[in-house]
C-alpha cells in the first residue's frame, strides 16, 4: 500500500539532518517541552560538545540553578558519550537525575521518581566501580540522598516541583 499525498507532504516538511535523521527544530521551554513553531523558546544546548569534566560540572550546575534541568541533562549526555568508558555510569546517572528533575517539574510523578532513583543507582554504581569517592569534586552520597528524597516527596505529594529551587548541589552544600 502506498502513502497518501498528505502523508508524503508531512514527511517532506519534517526537519531532517543531511543524513536524513529526524531533527526537531521546534522551540522549547525551559523544561524542554516543545513550543509551537515561531514561538520564543529557550536556547537549546548545542549537541556533541566535548568539555572537560570540570566544565561539564560547572555548566550543568549553572543550568540546574537556573531551573533548566532538561538542558543540564544534555550537558551530562555529551560527557557520557564522549568520556572514558569507566566514567559513563557516572555521567549517565547524572543525566538521569537531571531528566528525573525535569519530569518532576513537569508534574510527571511516576517518570520523575523512577528516573531519580535510576540515576541515583547509576551514580552509586559508578563510585563502586571506580572507587573514586568524590569524582571531580562532586558528592555522590549527597546526590543519591537528594534524588531518593525528592523521588519520595514527588510520589507522596504529587504535582510539579520548582526545578530551580529543588536543583541538586553537584559538589555538595554550599
């Protein structure tokens, strides 16, 4: 069965990169939710940026503090994809914590709690594997405690949380 002309028209209008992969150029709000085309959105994080671990932690913390955990997750994802194999669980876990906070801020209690706990587990796994108690000055124990406490609160209280007010301190309390 062939596609209809309207289906072909929709496919031709989709935003694609030079290799034909889908690329979504729609503007996004501070929590990464798509906005209508032409709306004013929050600048997206460039993808595929290789940063030092210190730059990753600093940039992600700025984004978290600004209430942009979705954008912080993209910074962590770059480190996860470009970093050494033995650090991937750490960066993956941090990305999951940021996405968990994103979902909690959007009011998705189930997804938020699940990702916060999954991220906490990955961060714990990372420190168990590497034996590094404070990777790049971060406090894994404080991060996992923060994530599990927030997951419990989100499940208990429901409703969205303020992402900026509930952002973790990557390097512990200041």
